[in-house]
C-alpha cells in the first residue's frame, strides 16, 4: 500500500488551485484608482481619468468598486509585486513620474528619419 507524500514540517505548500467560472467576466480599462480603508476592509474605486493636466477640470468618473479584507489585500499586493518585479526584470524599470518618462523618451536622430541621408553606408 503506497503512502501519500506529505510536505515536510515547515515546508511551504503550493497554493491551492480553485476552479473558476468565466461566463460573466467583463473587462474594463482603468488608469485611476482611489484607495480608502475601514478597520476591516480595503476599498478600491476604479475609473478612467481622461485628463493629462495636473489640475483636471472635470471629475474622474468612477466605474468599479472592489471591497476586500486585509488578508486578501495582502495576497493581492504580493502577487502584484511579483508580477511587476518580473516585468521590470525583462523590460526595465517602470518610471511612475510622467514628466520624467516624457523627458526620457528617445527622439529619432536625423539618420533614422525617412528621407534623410546618413546611417551605415
């Protein structure tokens, strides 16, 4: 009779896989998130911010709210940190300051513009 193998004491167990149902799943795009807290919950409000200016004139229209307990929030934080770290290790650091990103954008040189002479020859 074969014995079931059990993880050794103190060894982390692999995460449990849950069956998932996708038939009612919808997809939305968001570029704005507001976080509010209660003693028991984290509340995430999502919406679309159409403004490029630092001082918008119209309110951001919130479209979705996610409420979770702090245990779920911590698991979400850990997963997101791992995903961001993996992305940055492949593609480079994500700069959150829009102005720094705009200044750092590469401008095409004369050699790479169509109709200009230059380059390897």
